C-alpha cells in the first residue's frame, strides 16, 4: 500500500491514514499473539522506558482508597496510563484524586475526556523536557450512550517521549454477547478515524500502539453456571477458547498482529459491587474478560517491548468490574533518522 502512495501529488492528496488495527482476513493473518509476563523488571538499568497501564470500568463510582490501591505504592515506572470507562461526575474529580494518590511522584502530562470516557497520562516531574509531541483525539460510536452519560467510543493520546513515538487508545464498546459484530465494526471505525483529521503523512510512524479499555467482548457458547464452576475450580483457562475477542482476532476481523499477556486472572466482569462474587441479580450474567490491554510494536526493527505483568486487581471492590493492570517496558535499538511513509500511523 505505502510505496505506491508515495508517488506523485495526486496519490498523496488521496492518501488515507492506515488503520491502528488490521481487520482484513487474509491467509497471513495471525490474530492476537499471547505473550507471557516475565515478572522481573529492572527499572533502573535494562529499559529506556517503563509504562504502567491500567484500565477500569468504574460503574459511576469512585473512592480515593480504590484509586490509591489501583495506582499502588510501587513507583518503578516512567509513565502511568489510566483509561477509565463510566467515570463519575464531575469530570475533574478523578484527576484530582489520582494526583493525590500519586503523592507528587508523577505529574499529569496529558488527558482527554469524552463524558464518562477518560484517559490520563502521568510522567515524572521532569517529563516536559522529554516530550517532543503530544496530541489527543476522541471518537464516539453509537447513538444512545451519551443520553445516560455513559459514552461509547474511544479517547486517545499520541506522544513522542524520549524519542519513542507511542499511541494510547482507550475505548468502551457496545455491550451484550450478541453484539460481537457491532463491536468489530466499532473497533474498525475507531481505528480508521482516530487522529485522521490531524494525520500527517510525513510524520514518523508510531513505534508502538497500546489499546486498552472495556472492549466488552464476552464468552461465546457457554452458560453462566458451567463457566462459574470452571472459575471456582481455577480452571478458567479452559474458557479461553470461548473468548470472543480472541475468536474474532483469529478470524482476521480485528487486532491482527497485536499482543496480549496470558489471561491467567479470572474474568473481570460482572461482579456484585462491594464484593468478589459474580452477578447474583436475576440476569446472572456469564462472567467475561471484558477489560483488556493489548499492544502492537509497529516498528520491530527499532524497538523491543517486554511485558512484565498482566493482572486483575481483585482487591478493588467499588465497581462491577475489576481493574486490569499491565507493566510494559520498551527498549530502543536505534532511533530512526527519517520517516517511513509506508508504515502505519
């Protein structure tokens, strides 16, 4: 695609930004690659950049204690990315509490808010000297979510930090198991639309794209009680073959070439608020891994990504979802000297 689009004024004028997710089914599609976490991060020596990433559907509730637990006491990271769905009002409340929880170890360097969808990026106090570029964007999907103040869509931050070009996309997609095709369509729409209005065909492509949020993909082909029985016996790995996200990626519909940590934790939805008991309402929903963190190295020649942890935070009880947290470290092999106009944005 890229080479022919670099030739001539006419081709350049029609050139469209490439998608953040590859969704065209082809003989070479690889779906989502599962990677193990090595659980050892030498923050002070082995990496150029360490990132702590958290996604949480808050169900309209927040407390300082929950956010402090979510952030944790360990500050062995350069950047903290927090993507929230169904965040409560007023919209600046969460940012204030996050700043207090971080206790001045890190400062807010970027944020983007679309009603209940919020994305925050924190860095060290001297972060400004390492930022070459920072842009934000948002993209809504669906029509009724905004009426009840729980917007569906995505918010995104693009940043060049220490010479590493990164894109963070946090989303909230349509609910219910039957709407898997709608979620696929929303992923593709977000992927093609985000940053498209400010897209620069000559800009250096991202080294890495990190996609997080309540993607709302459910378990397909199993009822709630058989699923819960497996989870209670710590056999939840047997449910991976039922996971819609992995299924749809395997079919070449979404997230081709992305990586995700092994799902060693229990499904993060749906819990009774205030407990670690799955839904006991009359709906008795099937548990599911709705909350995910995925990443894709877009420039494998120049950057290496190592996943050190991928886990749910079961000790947080304030929502019907459990937060999911990842620790990802990046190492530059070399910094490109010129743009590659054939690569994805």
